[in-house]
């Protein structure tokens, strides 16, 4: 028995040694070593033909399909659906271990942790090309606005070409040192303007800077001027604020009216605005300009450049219109020369007389003066009975006892203002 047992033990040892030597000298089931070690198939189905072709252990069936979502509970989407199985199932250990790490389980973090660990915030599964970088950057302390949105990442983040996005200095002068050196109109370095570029510049355009003129706001035509047009010789301290300091030539050269001769105030803002030097408006406080008077030139009322003693009565300028008027004839009728009694400043035509006899409504409205005032030039007297003839006896009988009635005055309009029965 002892010999038999020893013989059997020796036989088993021989078989095990043969198997070990055989496996070490020949490829494992024909597997290509370039693809790495064989993936453990312990949990795979025993029917190898479900995946492999007969006669070639390395060839997979062309009609091979595997419902990854159904079999594992994890759906493969985008580029993952086309990836080789070995990209995830290999000798690194159980797939559950590195799958639990998310993207970092398979993908190296080339950003070295500087942009967080949520790869999906910038990348998608279809390809590795980043998405919505500008929108993501706007959640940082330096939103990308204007020209910054079109600037290459490496201009601010040195090493961005290889994914290095370390925190960058957000001060303008860090990136715009060359622009600062070229800024000579005005000379920024000489003036000490080397920081806080955003006080004058915008990220939309580095040119056309705007300084906050808080104590002397730039409005109208002043907004388009170069700094040197007011601050000569690059001097910014002590610049005068009075208009005449810059506009003395305009003041001296004005002849309609002649400002210097007439001794006009040098406070230009009393008549002029920053929108345009032309079209000045003087505050006519003693004689307000309204209607058509607003469009008149000064010389039309102030003839010969005389601004003192100008008459304020309408007839002082409009006496010719008064004398030429024939319907009705103002001169013959003895109308007063207080033109404003009937006329307005908007237009000379369409005068309205304050009639003591109501004619604004009813049948009297719209009639020419001569309809009632039949005697040429006589507007003083009129009588209702001149147009409305009635029998005196009948009128007396009808109105007997009514207060104020008198045939001689014929003040019919007191009770019949519109020509109707009361």
C-alpha cells in the first residue's frame, strides 16, 4: 500500500509539473501578450462560443452583442459604448473599485486638481473636448466679458496648453503691462496711473477710455473730446472749470449778437448747452419767449444790436401788421394796440376777441364780424333786433313782468344766449 500511494503521489506531482511548464512555455489559450494579461473569466458563462470564434481564441464574433445596462446595471453612453472591454476590465482589479472614483478612475487629471474633480462640468461622454468654458469661468472671481471671452486661455494661464490652469492674477496691470507702457496720451506712468485700469477702461475695448468726471461731468459734445483738448501739456491739476476758459475765442468771435460789445456775461452756460454751441437760448425772464418768438433771431427784435430799452408792447414790433389788417380794419375801428387781447404768440392769424355777447356756441359761432357789425368800421353798437325782427307789441305781451326786460335795450342774449327759447 505504501508503494502504491507513493507511486500515485509521484504521478500527480509529475502531471502538475508538466502543466506548469506547459503554461509557461506557450501563450495562455493563444492570447496576445500585447493586450495584457488575460482578464479573469471566473464569472463568465461556460459557453465560450458566445463571444469567441472557433479556431481563434483572440477573434471575437462579428455578431457579438452585450447589453451592458441590462447585465450590469451600468449603461455605456457616448464614447464609452465604443470602447474596448479591456479599457475598463483589466488587471487593475475589480472594476467596482475604480468605477467608484468616477472619471478619475480611468482618466488622468491633467489639470492637477486646479479645476476640481467634476470632469463632467466641462467634458461630455461623446468626446473629451471641453464645453461651456466661458460659462464655467463666469462662476469664478474673474468673469470673461468682452474681449476677454475671445482671448486664448494660455494668455492668462501659463501652461494651459497642457491643462495647467493654476490660479491667475486678476489685476489688469498683470496682463496689460505693455499697454500701460504705451499709454502716453495721457502718460499713465508719469501721472501715477498704474493700477485700477477698470476705473477708465472696459473689457469691451481697451481704447476709448472714460474717466469718471464726478466733479465736472462730461456731457454732450464734451464726451467725444480727447483728454489733451482740455488738459493741455499733460497737466491735469488746476484745469479751470469755467466755460470761457476754453471757449474764449468763441465768445470773442460771436457777432450775432456781439457778446464783447454788449458786455454779455462770460457764464456761457446761461444760454448755451454742451450738446451744441449753436442754438443758444437766453432766459427771457422779463419778457418770456413763447410760440413763434422762440424761433426768432435776437436781431429781429433787437435791431442794430441794441438790447437796452427794447419795447415790450406787441405794437412795438407788429405795428405794420396792425395797420395792414382790413378784416376788420383795426385802424378805422379804433382797435386797441394791445395785440395780446386777441392774438397769441403761436400764429398771427386766427385771432379771438373776448366778445361780451356770447358767440362761442350755437348759430352765432363761426360768423364773420361783418355779419352782425354791418356798419363799416363801427363795432361799438349792435342790437339783436338788427338781425332778429319781432313785433314790439307781441314781444311786450310775451315778456311782460320779466325782470330786466326792456324793448329799448333789446338784451335778448341774457335769456337767449344761443338763439333758443329759455
